[in-house]
C-alpha cells in the first residue's frame, strides 16, 4: 500500500474518529474548567476513575448507560474535591491537580485489587456496538467514519456542540467565561464566583470521566492499568491548541487522532526500515509542532489559576 493511499481508506477515518472520541470528551471538560479560571491537572486520574467505575458497573451487572452515568458521577465527585481545594481554599491548582491524579489512580488500583484479588487478566464486558445511521453510513469515506460509530462517539460530538452553545449562547456560559476573565465583575452582578467555578470544575470533570469510560465501554471491553496512557495531558495541550474555543479544540482532537491512526498504518508500510518507536513518537511530535504554530496568538483566560475571594480587589 502506498503511503498516500492510507488517507483514501475508510478504515483510517473510522479509526481516527474512534481515537478522537475520548479526547473530545476530556478536552471539552478541561476547556470548561479553564474557562471558569481553574486549571485541572487531575484529568489523567479522573479519566482513570471514569474508565474503571464505568467498566466495574457493567461487570457487576449494570447496563451500559448506567455505567456511563456512574462514571459521570465519579468524575464529578473528583471535580468537587478539586474545586473545593482550589476555589474557596485557594490552594495551588498545579499541586492539587497532580494530587488528584495520584489519589484517583491509586484509589482505582486499590479498589480493583480488592474487588478482583485473584484475577490475572481483566474480565471482559459486552461493550457498546456501532449504530450505523441508515443511508448516511453508506456515504464513501465520510459515512463509515461519522455515521457508523458507537453511541458514545455520537455523544462526544454532541457534547462538543453543547459546550460551544452553552459557553457562547447562554447567560450561564457568559457567567462561566466571566469567572475566568473578570471574577470581580461576576461578583458585582450578585453571582457567586465560588459556586460558578466549582460547578464548572464538576461538570468538566464529569466529561473527563466519561472520556475514560469510552475506553473501557466502547473502544475496548475491559479495564487495564495505564490504559489512559497520557491522553489527559494531551487534552490539556489541545485546549491551548484550540485557543480555549470548543470548535478549534475539537479539530485539534481529530488532528491528533488522525496522526495516531496514521502511525499505526505507517508501521505496516515502513516498519521494516524504521524502528517502531519512531512511529509511536510521531503523533506526539507532530502535535507539539502544531501546538507551537497554532497557539502563538492564543490568549488564555486572564483569571486562569488566579484565586479569588469575595470582597477582595
């Protein structure tokens, strides 16, 4: 197969959209947090919690959508902890976020070992199956990629659209963005900056956890350690790449996923000549290059990582 022929295969674009789906959930979640003025470095651990709780719920006999709901609630609980520590208490968002990641991952592994002490290989569940859209799924290239995916992929794109609508077309979105730009103005309008920020962190963390649940309930059918594999940190970079705008962040997630899908197929073409580690590095190297080029003019929310206490100026 010629290298250029890779881009003309439906399987490549199907894989790219599938790889992008958990990134879209988590990137939208991180974007909501940062738009409210809170950097959430707990994303890696929160995605791990979502992956585990969603899978465990289904493995214990719950339905798939119940698993998604449990993952959402677990992520929101972690977001509540992060929000309380960083917003009213004003603790370092960097340190707290890393602490949340360590706590979430360690707690997940502990519960896994308690629940499955004798298991050597992760049990499998019946994951979400593709839902082809009649007619649309038969369109060449685009059809299988966009209209023959699992329900969680459709939900990921819906969440991106909903995030953009809420942040830019509703009064709630204006208040959230103002909390990250000029919290004093929010307070002057009689709104609580504290609750706006905590609520945004909880909502964003819930989406991060659903992104983790996608991996165990849609991409794979089991939970294993290190399955998040740095996706959370990639999502933080995607927020910067997108200039804190949902549309551009969505495109960034698709771009990274395309790089990732491309390197897998490129190994089959040139794997005998180039070490495989080079291919594994390729999507990250290209993403860093794109980040440098695209983020030069990006302006972060002015109150991002700046603690705020009511009444202070």
